C-alpha cells in the first residue's frame, strides 16, 4: 500500500449525511455479505464496511486512504486492470467484472465487482462506489458442475466399448462417441443428423423396427433389444441395444440415449458353447447307442450261448434213446424170443423210441412256433373229457411210481372251443412234469372250474418245487433248473415254453407257483371259453353240404341262428311250426334238424317223437335248443342239447362234429 | 472164480441194462449204479473193480466228480467214459491217467468190448 488517506469529511462519506444518511451508513456498514466501499476519483479508498473487512480481510485502518488496486493480483496490476475499470466506469457509468482478487493474507477469492461512477450535479466525477461479492463458493460449484459435465462428456466420448449417443425426439443422431465410431464405423461428421435406422438391416427397416423401438422407449422409458445391426461397411454385428427416453425437468421429451454393445464375440462364444454342448450331447447319445448295441450284442451272444447249450442238450438227449435202440437191436439176434432179456430188449427199444419221437415232436413244435406256422384246429370239446384223457395218458407212468391222482372238476364245466390236441398236450405236459417231480407214493392234484368268461385248470404236486429265483424263467425255452453236467431229469427244457405258446395262441395264460424247493409246484392254465374264436376267425363253411331244417317260433332268434348256420355254409330251411317241419322233413330228408323245444307255440319234444317214429327217423340228427337243460329222460331223444341263447360257434362245431363223414 | 468185475455208472435204465448184457456176454460181472454219488460209494467200499464204465452227465454227482475222486485217491481202476455229450466235453477234467477210453453214444458194441479188453486184458472165455 503506497499510502492510506485519512478519512475526510467528504460529502460522500455516508456517515456524515444527515439523520437519514446516518441510518443508511449504518445499514451499509452492517452488510456482511457484500464489500461496499467508496473510492475517490483516483481510486483511493474512502470508506469500508463490515462486509469488506470480512471478504478482504483488511480492517478499516488498514485500507483507509489506500488504493483499491490493493485487491488485485500481479497479473491484473500489470494489465492495469484497476485503472481501466475506473476509466470504463467513468465512461460508461458502471462496470462489472468477475475475477480473482487478493485478500490481505494473500489468498485469492473469486469476486464479482460492480464499480459505479458517482457524479455531482454538473456531471463531473466525484468518485466511485464499489460493491464486491465473494463468489468463490459459487464459482467452485459452477466449476465442479462444468468440470463434471466436461468429464462426463469426456467419459462418454472416450468410451470405446460402447456406442453411446443421443437421438433427437425424431430419432436423428445428435451426438457420437468413439465407441460408436469404432463399433459402427462412422466418423461423427458422417453420421450426426442422420436417422438411426441407418444402423438397422433392410428387413428391420421395412418392418418398422426402429420406429417401434422409439415408441416403446417413449412408452416404457426404455427398450432393450438384441439383434443384427449394420456397420458403415455393410457388415453385420450382433448388438445389444438399450434405448432410453430422455426428458427434461419439465417432462418434455428431449430425445433418446442409445447405448449399443457389439456382443458378436459373446454370441460367438455362446454359439461355440452351444455347439460344444450339442457335441457333448451327440457324444453321450453315441455312447448310449454304443451301450445299447453292446447290450443287444450281449443279449444276442447270450441267446447264441443258450442255443449252443440247447444243441448240446439236444444232441445228448437224442443220442441217449438212440444208444438204447441201436444197442438193444444189435443184441436181439443173439436172443431167443422166449428169453426174459428179449422182452426187456423190446420194451427198452419201444420206450426209447417213444422218448425220441416225443423229443422230435417238441423240436417240430418249437420250429413251428418260431417260424409262426403254428396252426390251431379248433373244435368244441367237453372240458372234463379233455382233462381226463390227459390224466389217462400219464396214468401208467404214475402207477409205476405209485402216484395217486386226485381230481376236483367242478360239475358243469361244459364245452370249450379249443384245439383239443394242443390243449391235451398242454395238460399232459403239466401232468407228466408233476409225475416226474413227485416222489414215489406222492399225490398229484388236478382241479378245474369255470367262470362266466373262462375256465381255469390247475395241476399241483408236492414234489421238488421250484427255486424262487428260477420261477420267472420256467416258461423260457432252453432253461432247466439244473447245470447240464448233473441232469436230474432228461428232456430238452422246451416243454413249458411250448406250453406257454400253445396257451397264449388260445388267448389264455399260464402261470407257475411254488413256495420253493421241496414245497411242490402248481401250474395253472386259464382259457377263454371261446378261445379260438378270439384267437382268429373260425374256418369258414364247415357245414358246406349239410342240409338243415331249423324250427323255431321266435322270429328274432330264428333269424340269428339261421345267419350263423348259413355263414358256415349249410343249406338251410327255417320254419316256424312243428307241422311245417314234419312236412318238410318228409320231403327233403335233411341231415340235421335244429329245433326249439320249449317255445310257447312249438313242442320240440312232440316233433322229435313224431320224427323218430318214421323209418328214417334215426338217420336224422336232432339238435335241441332250450333255455334250460331238458330233463334227463327227455335228453336221450336228441343228438345234442344246446342252451339258449345259442353260441353260434358252438352250434356250428356241434353240427360239424355229428355230421363229419355222413356228408362227405 | 476169477471173473472180471466192472462198475457201470449210468442214469439211463435202458443203457445200463444194455451195458450189463454186453459185459456179461463177454465174461464180466457188472455192478450197476445210477449216479456219481453211488459210484463213489461203491468205489470206497470193499469191492475192487477191474474197470469203471462211466457216463458223464448224470444227476446229483457227475462223472467228472467220479474221475476226480479216483485221481485224488490214487485208485488203480481204469475208466471207460461212455457219453452222449461229445461236443460239450470238458477235456481238462478227463484225466488221461484215469480215463483210458472215451466212447460216444450211440456206441458200437465192439467198441465197448474192445475198450474193456484193452483196459482189463482179454476176457475169460465162457
């Protein structure tokens, strides 16, 4: 400070001006936020207030009479800024400035200064009023703001991995960053102002996708999308795009911020991963297929092994009776027929030959079954007879071991349509197994019962029983519950598998039960009543050439029975009265008369009696149809009695049986 | 009487009888058993046999077990195997020091008598 002028009683000294001036001076002095002071014409400081002390750090005594250039930094002083400001204020009346000023302690503050020229009545300059505000804080805030905006802009523009740019509300590009340039290939001057649909493929543009995305962004605030986008050079990249609507404080749409990432690489990685996964999947599948193939190879090998074993068994089983036959036959010439050994020899040969023929039959059955050539010849048979025939067939073998048969056959087992020879074979198989496995003096039980839909026949023994582990396999071919080197029981191990095929061909089932070794076994076969009709169509025209007169007074049942007989090829004359029937029989001499016997207007008994009295009466077969079985003494008059409603296949079977031979 | 004595081990009755008849026609006495267990019991007993005519596939105890018994007990009796299972034979269990002949069923009567002669010497004429 070159010099400090003493405070004078200049008229401009506010504190010297009247009572109003006094108050005003107090007010000024009290203001803390503004430095308010007066300068003389040359810039000498004439007054000072509290705000000036606070802002500048000088006391009143420090500055009074001093020059206001005191507050300027060296650069400003060198540029003669204080003088120029006074000149400007003198010239223009007022000058405002913002700039750095210096406090007493040498620190700087950002000041807003207004210097106002004070003139007297004739307009000559008397001095200046200077008001200084400390804007350092505001400036710092501004600066921060400016810097942060700048930094942000710098940040955005320098981001290289993301294209970040603004669109105006119509979708034209307003800003561009280096990421956008790198990803999309356009320099800012090439692209700013163009519509952002430039980045979309033709088909996307045609479908209106860019517009759609803007609409969505406007409605939802933002929209995200992944898809192909187009670079400047026309190449495509897989983009993740987020478009965000940008609104100002008043809520006006200012445009859209668009952030685009090139995730082609990620997509490639994903695709590679997917391809690897697919590959792994394919490998697993191939592995699985290989395992399956191996399993089926093993199964085939196992089947092959079983077949080899079977052939070995077959060879063994055929050689054994052959050895007996050939050996004994060679010995025969040296014997005389009266010898006991001669009889033994013949018996041994016969038994061995029978065994061999059975083995061969089994093999033929299996080959028929395997080649699907098994044919059934169905006929209606009495189930009881069928069972007893089978029992009789094994009785001599059983007697030799003193085995007793007990039979429990329900009364009224009735007839069943089956291939009788095959079902007898099934029963014989069960029975001979039972006899084979039952010790001497044992018992074999046979039972049969009929349900409305099927018959069930069971053969039980209390012999060796079956190992529970082996039980599921008893009906498998080539299996016997023994190792081949210690054969307890001869045979091929085919019997039960043949049995199962035969029963299943009849639509039936076969099961084996055993409580275990030594606890006996039960084999059960079930057969549907019309086993074969279900298994396949009955052979047509079994009654071809058979002349039948059908007598019945109920037109409906007569019509149905007639249809069945005609379908079987019979020559049929249906009639509704006994009188008409007797007349027609006289004229046509049919093979068979089928008649109702208990119709309301028809007496079948009387018809039968009248017919039997004629000289040809016994040549005609008479089949009675009745809702209830006829009385025992009446039954003898008929060749067959069938219950109504008539089972057509049973009727056909019955007539076919009674006329076989007579019509040939 | 110095008759040769053979043990016939065979589960099939007809063949057992046949072998007995052939053997007796050629001067051998036969003991007949139906499986390997009975054969071992017979071999363990007092009687000594000049030969064993042995089937292989039999119930309970097989012919192989009989061969092993003879081998393990160093019995001096020669064995003639008569088997129908020629394809499935386990030759590792047919010890050559015990088994002197293997005949296949059906066998020629001369093959059996020849084998008997070979292992027991010429039969005594009747």
